[in-house]
């Protein structure tokens, strides 16, 4: 699951650099897929449970442990509004 998320993330980064604006739109879709998969990875690590076929980010976030939610919020608060597309 993490490998799939990472590949969507890398594709988003690559496509975000494309001169064609249509490919930049595809980049946005890829980062959305990556984010969903990263949430699902964290849910499995936190709970050991399969998040099923849920696609709602708010619902996925709510399935994370309070500690993980806090870490994500703390990271976001350090960089409000940032969209991290570049592969880390």
C-alpha cells in the first residue's frame, strides 16, 4: 500500500513540472490518490485494521489514533496551507 502511495506521489511530482496544463491537472488527481493511500497506510499501522473502501478524507482521518492525528495537525500547523508534492 505504501509503495502505491509513493508511486502516486512521485507521479504527481513529475507531472506537476509538465508544461502542459492538462498534465498538471492529472498531477492533482495523483496527489489526491497518494494522500488517500498514505492515510490508509497510517490506519493499518495505527489499528491493524483494513480501512475498507472508504474514500472520505475526514472519515479516514477520524480512524487514526489521537496521537497520529495530533502529529499530522502539528506538522500542518508548522506549514499551513502547504501542499507537499515534492517527493521527500
